[in-house]
C-alpha cells in the first residue's frame, strides 16, 4: 500500500479554516502578517474580519513585535509569514519579545522545509527547528496532516503560551487521529526499530513501516508533532523496547528533531543506535520539493532502508 | 514578581496631585526635584552594583519622571489594570532610570533598588516584565520597543480603549532598521494613540550619533513616515508636560526630546565615556551634592 498515492492536502487550508472558525467564537483572535495574505492563506480571514487582519507589509521584525504587543494587551495573535523569513529575519524578536517576555503569540511558519523547492535555499526553512529549539519557553509544533493542523490551531489559541506552528504547504495524506501537545502519537506499533518522524515525514514513515514489514522488520512509528518540549517518555520507551531509532525531518539535523531525540537517547539507561535523516548542513541544489526530498534521502524507501539496516546492525 | 509598596504609592498619589494643582513654576520645581532624587538613587544603585548605564539614565530621567508623575494613567497598586496607559522603555539598558522611577511611584519598595544586578534579583541589567511590575515588555536588544508598542496601540484601538501608549527610544537605537518598519506601520495606520519619545542625547556607546551614522534631520524622517513631530527640551518638565497633554491629531506623535547625556552631574554631562562607566564613591558623593541643589 502506498500512502503517497492517496489524496493529499495542503495544511494551510485546514489552518485557515480552523482559524476563521475560532475567530468567529473569540474576538480576541487576530492575524498579523507580512504581505502574506495570499501565501499564508488569510484571504478568507481578511474578508470575514477586515479589522482583525493586521498586515504590516514586508517587515518581519515589526510583524513579530506587533504580535507581541497585541498578545501583551490581551489578544491572541496568529503571526503568519513564510517560515524562512519569520524565523530567520525576526529571530531576536521571537527570543526577546515573544519567548523571554512570555507573550502568548502563536507564530505560524508557513511553507516550511523545502516547500518552495526551485525557489532555492533562500526560501527553504530547514534551519527553523534548530534555531527555535534553542529558545527557552517556546513550544514547537509540526502538524503532520490537516486534522492535526486543525487540532494544533485550536490548542494554540487556548494555550496562552508562546508557540511556533510549522504549517506545511507540501501536500501530505491524512494520517493522524489526535493531537496532544507534548505527546508523541503512536501511529503504528513495532518491536524492532522505532521511526520518529515529524511533519511531512510522518506519512513516509508509515509507508516505510508497511514495506519493512514485508521484509520481516517490525517498525514502530511515532509522530513527534511536538518538537519542544519533547515527549521524552516516548523516546525512552522506544530506546527500551526497540533496538534502534531512526529520526526523519524535513530540516537540518544540527538541532531539530534528530538532535532532540539523540540527546534523550544518549543519556537513557538503554541507549540504542540511531540514524538521523534530514539535511546535513547543506544548501539544496535546484529542484522541486519531490526531487529535493529524494536528493536528501527523505523518501519512504530511504526511511525503510535506514530502519532495515539498523535492524541488522 | 515584586509587589507594590502601598505607602510609597500613597506618597506618589499625593505628589501627583500637588504637581497637578501647582502653579507652573512650582510644578517645574517639584518635577525637577523628584527627577534629581531618582538620579541620586540611581547613582547609588549603580555604584553598589558596580554596573549600569549612567549617561543614558541621567538623560532620560526627566522624561520618565514627567510621565510617571504628571501624565500616565497608571495605578502602581494595580499594575495590570487593562486600560492603563503603557510605558515601554525601548532603551532597556537604562533600566536603572526606570527602576528608580517605578520605585519612587510605589510599583515596588524603594529598598529593592539595593538588589540591582545582585544574584537572583528581580532587577536585572535590563527590565523584565515577569519580575518587575510596571515593566510592559522585556527590552535590552535595541530596536524592539517601537514594534511592540505599535502592537499595543493597535490593540488599544481594537478594544476601543482610551489608553495611550508611550515608548521611550534612545536616539542611537534608531540606527536599528526595525524602528523604521514600525514607524511606517504606525504612520500608515494613523495610530494617534501612540507617542514615541526620542531621548536625543546625541551620544551612543562609542561616539556621537552624527559621527557614527547620522540621524539628522530626525524630525523630517518621522514626518516623512507620517508622524506629527514636536521638538522639545527634554529637561524642561513644563515643555514635556505640554507636549504630552496637548490635544492629539490623527497621526502618531513623535517627541524629539533634546537631552544631555549625564544630565545633572557636571562631570558626566555630554561625555561619551559615561555611557556605562561606574562612578566611584567620591564621585557619587559629589553628584549627590549637585543633585540636591
């Protein structure tokens, strides 16, 4: 069975629908964006709530600061921009105005990873998880599909805490059935190897697990939709109950999911071998997203190969 | 989180009332005395801690004193009152000036100033809103206060609140581009409930602003961004009061307050080395004599 041939979805659509639904119920919800009404999929929000859409123009530092000012005044701002610019351009505002000031802003990094494909490394957001995971007090959530995106938006609106939501543009199939902040989703149990995946990699991990089963390797799949704080118990259980862990993320492996899992595994009572799939500190060549995921070894076949190899170490 | 000091808050209320009811010259004298008391307390604090930013603290204290003792609708005993006016100190390195002013208004006990910069003190080298009542957002890195204040002004408008947002900017920090992003937003949105006060002391850490990366003509810059601009003497409390309480137009207000870095202490005034030099005990004593005049 191939998950990738099933119907797939742009999570920005679910994001926008849920945001509008919530905004109808709660007038504290506002959106702040950087000329990204279209790319953040906020056209409907703008039509519905013209006064509650604050478009500051192409000015990310201002955008995050404005979001913090709104949050500190009792509003629930969803601050939306393409992830590379939101996180890279406004990193100090995210640190000082949002996380350190404990202003409950919902930072929405749109079109992350290598969703912008041929537009190149300037527009890829593969560093975001590493950068943001280093900031104290900032939750990091990477939904894997539309339902999880909706649930994460609902959670974030009520959470009253600084959080970053990584909202995918690259289309993914529906794979989740629930979301609990800080808790890994066990999407498939297995006894040999655990694949810990996030975002676009989750459906690919499930496909890899199905194919590995045909080769006699039993794979557990964890959907690690919360990167920070990490569900350490789920990682410890994987280290205890399976013989190896593969992490898969559409991001650099320098400080994101793989590094977070590894930090738990090396200090666990039962450290196991790991393989970390992602981008290893490289700028991407030219190519569309499908090509780049293949180029960087992020297909279901790559995940399966890494898991099977690890099972035979 | 520090808590209010009701006795000092009561004294602050009385002094505010006296200032409000006084004839102009008396009003100026009361504010001058109050600001100089804060200057002396600040210097004590910095001397004890062995660090601080005295030059910018001295230049901004007449602005902060005028705001807290003559303008801001705040209540030190209810620092989170939703419809309070907001005061954001964007030049967060002059936390000492803010702390000495907040303490004088009773947001916390003046005795707390003795803990400035000590291990685990609420009074960090840059202000933290989670620990210090009256601090509206954490500042320190430059160029952050204006965007956050724009957000607060947008919020005030959305909430149809009468509250006003004041943000105090250093002049040197206007070299940070984020300010101009926010200045554009405020001008475009005609945020008449926002006042930016520039502490124009013309010195930054290492040299004069105009020799480093010139800001002038600063008034024209803000005007070009859609603001109403007023240039005042930032040490003249009556001029400051007048400009802060004047009827507002339909645009955000920028008050360029011409100040002297190190103001009030003869041997510190307009000298670049007093950006963050720490005064000796003898210098603090000399300063105290000058400030008591």
